[in-house]
């Protein structure tokens, strides 16, 4: 999953597990709208709910190193 955005990762995992968005919402205990917004890359999402979804795939949010940009 390295190199993928959060939204791409969730969508890829959901498809690998043969889940619909509805299935993912139900199994993780979040709303369908949340799953859709997550997969669409919405910038403002509750981290606890993101972790509820990721928990199905034995994953959690975490900090990652980022290259510095000199603007």
C-alpha cells in the first residue's frame, strides 16, 4: 500500500476483500456517507472514524515522514 493515498488504500483494500461500500460501512460501524467521503479523499474527516474503518484491515492511522520542500 506504500505510495497510495489514504482514500486509494481504503478503496483498494475494500475491493481486495470483496466488500461494497455498504458492506464496509456496516462492518466498521460508520455511515455510508462517511465511507464515500473517505474514498473520495475528503480533506476533513474524523480520525477516530477513519481508524474504525482501517481496523477491519488491521491498520491504523499514523505519522509518516515527509520530504521538506523549500518554498
